C-alpha cells in the first residue's frame, strides 16, 4: 500500500475516533445541558441534608436551574451548609425557600427552590434563609409511632383505664 | 536449608533486576519520544498497523457488548420498574469501565502480540543489532514510533468501543425492546458527566495504552532470540498486559470514583 493511502486511512481513523468522542460527549453526556462560568453561588443551611450529594440538581418548578457544588458541616450550629451554583438569568426573590426533595420514591435527592414575593433578588453569595430539611424515613416512622401511642394513651384515659 | 534461602535470594534478585530493566527500558522509551516527532511519518505507518487494523475487532466487540448489556440489564431493571434508565446504566458501564478495559484487553491480544512478535523476530534475525552497528538507535527508530502509535491509538479505539456500544444498546433498547428514544437519551444526558465520567474513561484508556504498548515492546525487546523465546514472549505480553490493565483499573477506579459524589 502506498504511503499516501496509509496516511489517508490513518487520518480517517483519527477522525472517526474524534467523531466518537464528540458523539459520546454531546449525545450521551451532558456537555450542552449546563454551561460553566455564567453562574452565581448561593448558600443554604439545612438541619438535615438527608442523602443530598454534591452535583445534585437545583430545580425550580421542576426545571434544572443549577447544581450543588459542595456540602459541609457548620461546626458551630451543626447545620449542613450546602453551596450551589445557579445559572445567571435565573434570579430568585430574597425570601425564596429551599427544600430538599426526592425525585420519585427511590430517586436521587435534589434542592427545590420556591420563589417568594420579595421585590429584591438574591445576589451572589447570599444565604437562603428559609429552608426545609430532607425527610428522613426513620424520623417519619418514629413520629408516626409516637402519634399512635399518644392517641392510644388519650383514648385509653377517656375510657377509664385499660380494658373495658 | 541454606540452599533454599540462597535460591529464594537469587529468585528475588532476578525479579528485582527484571523490574529495574523494565523501568530503565521505559525511561529510555520516553527519552526517545521527542526525536520521533521530527519523523512523524514513521508513527503514522505504525498507527495504521496498530490502530486501523484493530478497528474491526474493536467495533465488532463494542457492538456485541452493547447488544448484550442492553438485553441483560433490561431484564434486571424491569423488575424495579426502571427500564427507562437502561441507556444510563449501559452508558456509565461502557464509558467508565468496559470501554477502556475490554478495549485494552483486545488491544493487548490484537496489537500487543503482533508488536512483540515483530520486535522479537527483528531481534532473532539480528536486525536490531544491525541497526546498532549502523549507529542507529533502535529505540528511536523502531520502538519509539510503535510506542507513540499505541498510546495514540488506544484512547481512540476505546472511545469508539464505547460509542458503538451505546449505539448497539440504542438499537436493542429502542428498536427491539421499545423503550422511548427520547427518555433513552435524556436520562443518559442527565446522569453522565463529561469530565467526571467520560474524561476519566479517556484518562484510563490512555494509561492502559501506555501499559499495553510498553509491555509488548519490552517483551519483544528482551526476548530470547529463538522461536521458543518469541512464542514465550508473546504469551507473556498478553498475560502481563492483561493483569497490569486489570490491576491498574482497580487503582484508577478507586482514585477517580471512590470520593463522594
């Protein structure tokens, strides 16, 4: 085979490989779905972050508007500090609230931003004041059992103690 | 008793000497790389031998792996009602693990053995010695182009393996099983990160390319100049490359993906 043909074939091979890379990056990964750079940082403090992880989406009305960048523990208040990057172009009122929600029954956890009514908007570096922690299943069950027991106790008291 | 200890010591020294020779060989190989950039034509010829000719088996295997992964995972995922995330699971397993690793194993078998046999026969035919007599450094003229070609080809082959695997999974999932095509791609795009998943996969395939090519060249270069020696060296290439790739894969995976997501 002549040298020129070999060069053409190698060129095609390299182009094919790059085309594969572009295909995987654009069609099968999220290169286009959110862009770095034009974002601003918000912070929110939660009593319990549940299973929230870094890189979890931040959604408003179900639409992804940003990503969680880091999670840490405030050593003084023992609260989870969640930093998130929100795309510029999505501005939220000062009194917006952040909740940790779960996608579906078994899905990943994400942050839901609910806009408030304040005319002023959150600026870069601001902290979201109103937060609602993740729902922890054990706490929920514990509360349920506690309520049940309280109900049983109060109805038992009305009946004059014990069995009829 | 003393004899036993002496044998153990001799064995240990031989092993250490082997490691030392391999490390020095690798350093020489890297030192010979800059000179080859001036004669890139040699590298192009080797990419044709190593990369282009491995293309068919890589593409065929990637397609087959994509088909089978889609069929198998569908059976498992449907029991959890998560059949829509089939694309995501196939994509992550291909891009992160199977693409680089299976390509490296195939690469060691397809290209590594031919490199070892070629260099080994060159040595057996005293062509290497002839080059040295003509004051041509065989590392620069013979080994470095092949090394560079292997290191360039391997990531390209691995990404093609992943791409064709995802396409194969798409054919089975959308065409055969009937999963919604929009969900198939959308869930993937949500779950796969370009830098974390794809980028690390490419880094892996690059490292595996270095391992496979360097091992193949070293085994060929250090072979005993006999037919049995070349046969033995070819076998060792496959065994050592495969074990090296699998071991390195564990280390790289632990480094890349174990820290909290």
